[in-house]
C-alpha cells in the first residue's frame, strides 16, 4: 500500500513515508476546526497532512498540533485549550452525521453528483468512469 502511495504522490510532489503507527486523529480534527474559526485552515490543513504523511509525525500528539498551529499563525496556547476542552466537538458530531447520510465509510470519500461515492485513494480511471456515468 505505501509503495502505491509513494508512486502516486511522487507525480504531484507529495512524499509518503512509512509510519509504524496510526495516529488517533480526533485531536487533529478539533485543531483543524479551531484553525478554521481563526482563518488559518488554508495554512494549517496542508501542514497537518504533511506532518502525518510526509514526516511520519503523530498528529494525535497535542505538542505537535500546537507547533503546527503556531507555524500556521495560530496561538498555540489557545489551540491547546480548544482541543483539550473539545470546543468543536459538536461540529465534528454534526459532520459525522452528515457523512453517514451520504454513506461515507472512509477517508477520503468523494461524492459525485450527490449519489455516488468513491472511497479511498483510487486511480484517476475510477474518477473518470464515475464522472462519465
């Protein structure tokens, strides 16, 4: 699987590293919502992606999230407080409910014409076929 990701990512300048662990991404999702509320999502989100997939960092670690937030222009203490207090928990629950309504079962999931879903890292041919049908 990682070999496929490395090959697919290389074409777009994205590096994927082997990770000996899976992070619990809940804290990262809370931090991302915090970044959205403070106008820094466009900087925070790619940094979060890169930290996990390209650098093999644990995005469930609050110290790492605080540093990523600071690098993106966020107040790291405020980010920590928001994550620890689960300030955006309701928003995540609503997103989960919305996802269930359209049968989202994994990440990434792409919804085509509000009726068809493509789950996971798929080839360009899968997307072409879905868009043509």
